[in-house]
């Protein structure tokens, strides 16, 4: 029997951080290891170019890094197809056809795109490619006839837009070739949105408030020691606040079941007074390292042979291309542009 298909990916514009890890990478690895799905994971380098056209070296540099991030968290090329978007020209071709099914007004209303446009302050110089990236994302998803797309909460509008394109295509060309995908979001809304070390709502590379999966243990320790806690908790004996205290927020997210009792005790002690930040931070460092140390070890192992990592990406891209090419020919046939 055919397994349901999963497709997911990231823009390679740097290294992946803990926010990516709890927001989507963990989820993907769990899904992969259920052996119930046919999974495709890809590096959306073309999408990254929509706002980095003049600094394409950033993308080139990060391809290897993000591939290592994937491998080190446990995305396994013997179970999943890992590939690079730009190596599948069929995706660009599908994008071209879908563009005629989406109005400019609809793109301008896409909440994620709207927010990003404001954040990036494009103004009059908004690249056309940036505005239409949700369409290329629909091409990514539909080329593989993905049933499920595990992504962060910020991607909900992309899935919605893809579903509209699928319905419009199938309706316009009187077929049922394209598949309406469903998003799979992090179970825990809070965990899906990891705040930065500084307490900012979002961990992000540009804000410099993150822990990268590739950080060494010393760097992680320093970053944990710099975390935002309770600015009024000055002396150890002072009562401290849990709300907005990033150390406790992270403990809630990264603590396992068996850690819950200890975390509850620490919270109580902290609020009462007598528990210092250095102690809570040391404990958080241990909890994080339990997760990060094995990831780091696997990364170092894979990084010894980058030739092999790129070879894996090449093989994955070939396999992915065969699938996309089949969908494209069905699409062209439905549209009646298969002339010869
Ligand atoms: N937009 C996603 C991001 O910002 C990346 C992406 C591109 C993607 N195409 C996709 C994710 C298709 C899932 C499915 O990270």
C-alpha cells in the first residue's frame, strides 16, 4: 500500500537553532521514525533567494550547514529523501502555471507575507519573487502530492494558500491530479514558538538571541548564563518571578516527565527566595546538553566527509526530481499543453 506523503523544508539562510528544533525538526524526526510515511525534506534555496538575491553566498554557505543540522537531529537519508529546491526545475515550471490562478490581492493579504514585508521594510523595492513565494511553496508541496506538511505555526497561511491553489487547479482543469495538503503543527503551541534567550517573543538568527544546534558546549553554557530571568531578583535571598523568566520557560519546554517534580520544587524555591540564577541556569544547561550533546556528536561525525553529505543531497535531488517530473507531466496534460 502507498504510504501518505510528507513534505517539509527550510530556507537555508544560516544555521538552524533551538527554535527550529522544538518548532519543527523534532516533529519531523518523530514522523519519519514512525515508518508510516514517505518523507521528503528539502532546502528551499530558491525561496531564500527571494530576499537574499544579492547575497547568494549566504545561501550557498548554509546549504552544507543545514544539511548537517538535518542529519545530526536524526533525519536519515535511508528513510527520507533530502533534496535541494533549485535542483528540481519542475518546481519553477509548476510555479509559472499556478501564478495565473492566484490574484495579486490574495498574495498581498497573506498574513505571513504581509508581516515579513513590514519587518523587512521593502517599501517600493519589494521583489516580485518575494510576493509570489507562497505560490512556489504550493508548487513544492503539490509536486510531491504531499498529504501532510509539518511546519511551524507561522506557516499556516502557506498551507491555506496551497489548498486554494489545489482546488482552483483541479476545478479549472476538471481533474483531481493535485492533492490538498494538511499542515501538522507542534502539539504544544507554546513550544512551537520558542522565545529568544533575551525574552524576545521569537528566537532568531538576526536578533542574535538563539542557541544554534551547531554551538559547542562552552558556547551553550555562556548563552545560558546570559539568559533573561527576573531583573528584580538581585540577591539570592530575594523572592524571584517565574513569569517571563526564560530559564523556567525553557525548563518547562525541555524538561522530560521525570524532571517535572524537580522543576516544580525549584520554581517554588525561587519564588520563596533563596535560589540563585546561577543554580537554575546550571540545571537548564544540563537539561539542554542532554539533548544537544548527541546532536553535536553526530554532526562532527558527518562533517568529517562533506563530499559524502553533498553526494547524499545529489542522490536525494535526483530521486525527488523523478517524482516532480511525473506530476508536471500530469499537470500539463490536464491543461492541454502536451502538444507532441
Ligand atoms: N516557507 C518555509 C520557511 O520559511 C520553507 C518552505 C518552502 C517550505 N517551501 C516549503 C516548508 C514547503 C514546507 C513546505 O521555512
